C-alpha cells in the first residue's frame, strides 16, 4: 500500500474499544458517552479486518483503544493475531495500555507473542495520578508494571507533557524509567475532542522541555527508531532512551507509515483529519476479503498529507471532533 505522497503504509493501529476505566483530562470528558455496544465489530470481525491489512502488506499492528485490555475476551483476539507472527507475515504485535489490567494479562500477552508494550503514565505521584486520570488507581498500574517486567515484556512509558502539571517531574520520571530498564517517551497534547478544558492551558511544547532537560542531562542524539513518530536521544547519565513525540512543535507527517481502524470499522488515514472510510459495510457484505481490499485501496489513495493542528494562546486550530480514545493515538 503506497499513498499519493509515496509513503508506504506498513503499520496499523487497531482501536478495539472506545471505553476506558480512566478519564484522563486531556483525552476524555468525565461524562463521556460511549458507542452503543451493538455498533462494535466483534473480535472475529476485527481479526478479519486486521488480516486483510496483513495481506496488503502491514508488518506491525498496535492494539489500542480506549483501554484495550478492558474489552471482554481480548486475550482471544491477541491469540488469534499471533498466527500472523508465527507465519512471519507480521513482524510485531504491540499494545498501548494504561496499565490498569496488566497484572492480570501480562503473562497472557507474552504468551501470545507480544514482546513490547507502551504504558501511559504521566506522573509518579499518587495524588497527581488521581487528578489527571480522574478514576485511575496508581498502585494497580505499579503492580502492572511489575507483572509486565516479570513476564519479560519490554516497556516504554508514554507521558503526555501537561503544562503546570508534570513539568517539574520529568527528571524523576527519567530516573524511574531508566532505573528499571524502561524507555520513556514524552508526547505533546493534541487538540482532539471536547474535554472541557482549554487546550492551550494543557499544551507544553517539548522543544522547551528538551532545552530545559539539556541543562541538567547530557542528551545524545540517537538514530534509534521503532517505526513510530518518536525521535530519540540517549541520556548519557542513565544510559536510557528518551523519546519525543512532537506533533505540534515539529510535524513529522512526511514519514507517516500508518493508518488506524476503530472498533466500529472506520478507517482513519490520518489521526488529525476527519476523513474516514467505512470498512464495516464491505466486511459484512461478503465472506471474502475482496470488497474490503478494494475499500482499503480506495482509502489509501486519499491519505492526506498531514494534520493541521495548531495550539496557540489566541486560538486552537485544526481540531478534530473525535476524542483520542476513538482512534487510540
Ligand atoms: N488507554 C490506553 C492508554 O492510555 O495508553 C490507550 C489509548 S490512549 C488514547 C493512547 C495514548 O494517547 C495515551 O498515551 C494517551 O496519553 C494519549 N493521549 C490521549 N489524548 C491525547 C491528546 N489529546 N493529546 C496527546 N496524547 C493523548
Ligand atoms: Fe483512557 Fe487512555 Fe484516554 Fe486515559 S488516555 S482516558 S487511559 S483511553
């Protein structure tokens, strides 16, 4: 699959649910309305869709949400997908999770061939954790990290940089993550969905964070890549990796290799644009994959050049109406 700008699409993100057991302030409003369950694709349908993408050349799949590990019977889905790892058709299946269910599922994820996971964690202070996730239980996430490491999963911590919230904690988070052999990646807030707060109150440009960090740490540029949008440095003092995902302050769309499928079968060609293609109708219209394949080709043919996000004090532009929990970041 090659888009009109010559970018090969080899990476699929599958959001298996829009529901979540947290209500992170930058991601959701507290009183979110979720999709009616009848609109969801079944796990078998999600597997068929994912398989159609694998047949078209996708090499890596990331499972996300909402919180993917709260979807009923989700381990069955991971076990099904693992056949593509066994056959060599897929290089990697990964997951992005808030960590709340990891102590239950880490072992099963590892058994299903998952080797790396991303755990979202914006703070190490229990009271702050509660205020940013609204509903989260910090202790459970810590137990989840322990379980994941015990199961042999490599962990990358993802932290959204939020102004006046966690900017005084980044040193501590670097020490914590690197001290446990985990990578750490920081992410800029993106204007997605109504969350009841002003976006410019949350937005902290990582260019400023990086400049600040480099007054205390030695940041050595690295060409390490995981196929995602993060750019990495190695911190000489810890030996660990620190990534920056900077959709706002430094746009990386020119190297975009991914598309996203939601739990209702909508295919989004760009996280930051509203255009989408319905794959549920072709999926349900026949048992074979021909119709889905044609719909995917047509959609890739209109993958946009990039997002139009801008967050400034005066205004926030390029906003998309759907929440991050719909397409899963
Ligand atoms: N629930 C899982 C989790 O939190 O890891 C997976 C889904 S969550 C939507 C995926 C990632 O998107 C998380 O790392 C989260 O912090 C990030 N995220 C959510 N809303 C965001 C926003 N408006 N801007 C930037 N990142 C956001
Ligand atoms: Fe849930 Fe993840 Fe969104 Fe937080 S960022 S509310 S954990 S989907």
